[in-house]
C-alpha cells in the first residue's frame, strides 16, 4: 500500500477510527466498517475505497483533496463517490471540478449532495446520519451517525412467539425503531456548536477538535475564530457520556509534547481514560 499521508488508527468495539487532523494543515477521518469518511483535507491512498464522505465546511484544510479523491476512484474504476456538502459549497465545487476536468483532460464522476442543519441522511437500512449546525467562521455542519434496528414494542414483550406471529399476520406493527448514536463528528466549531446537539455528548465515539490548549491562548478570542479550547473540555467534563472522545485539530503552534503536558495538567485522568489525544 502506498503511504502518502499520515494516518493514526484506533479501534473501539466493532469500529475502527482512522485519520489525521491538524488545524490549517489537513483533516481527514474515516470509519471503514461504516464505509464512511469525514472531511477531505487530504486523501491517504488507503482511504480511496471509502465511497461516502461528509464534508463539515469549506476551509481548504478540510476540502482540498476532493478532486484528487474523485479522480483516483475513476482511475481505479471504482463507483463514483457520494459526497455530502454544506449547501452553499455545491455550486463552487462543481465549478472547480469543471476547471480540473479541463486541465486534467479526465472525467471527474461524483455525486455532490447539498445538506442543511436538520437533515437526515439515510445511508443504509442500518445507518442514518443527522446533520446539525456548528459555529465556525464559515457555514459548518456536525454529524451524528446512528445505528438503527427494529425492536419489539414494550407492550408485546410478554407475548409468546405464536401470539406475535398472529398479530403480525393481522397487520399489527409489533416493532419500533431504536436508534443508537455510534459516532459523532463535530468538525471545526466553538463550544456552542457542540452544546446545540445533545446527541454529540451521547454518541459512543465523539470525534472533535481541541485547537488550543495553552492558558495564554485566551478562549474568548478562540471562540470568535470558531474553535475549542482545552478549558471548554474542563467546563463540560460532567456532560460527556461518550465511551471514547477523540480530540484532534491541534494548532501547529504546539509541539505534541506541549499538547500532552497542557492536557494532563488540566485533566489528569483524561476524563476517566476516555479522552484520547489524536496527535
Ligand atoms: Zn480546520
Ligand atoms: Zn475551519
């Protein structure tokens, strides 16, 4: 396998999270088991097989690899990918792709789908994504991936198999949909974007940003840039119900050791061992 970009990987239960994220450098994540990726700031060669992507916003470090990804899939004779983007991004991206098509003399087949806060994306029978607004310097979106299944309604729990079969044959819907939030992706956002979506705090895995960690980088200023500070994690320590919280998108001003030192000083037990620094 060609190794063209850094990729970190972590397994949680039946899900593998792979990716890399540094502010102003590049951000890309994927969960191979869900056949789903978040953001296209770079495109590791190994990520090409993931057919569906959700783009959080149009800053270049989250988007610049879109044409490369589309071209690679065509070259490798893979199905055109499905890329969900903030509504306002679709038309400019189509224009960019037209320019590349002209320069590269190659087709760039893909399906660009506009999305808005409040949308629900049906990925498959089992998977649904909900879209929420986040708070950044450009229109930006966060995502929660839900696993859904049909479960027997409580009022039928005590019934026998035969009784349930008879009810079914009589046309009664004995099941209801149950949704479990498996993965949430915040993208770039100030804390207001996280607080506005309770499901992000409940998802089994939360992938989010912690751009700033130093006390000297004041958080009121940082919120104006639409980012999170370590102090914001501290203030919300009791709210995270997640099994795993992946914090990335650290500013290039910090050496990885500085990030670890600042975080360990503020949160010595790393939120009960659930907080994982993606650096
Ligand atoms: Zn960013
Ligand atoms: Zn950004």
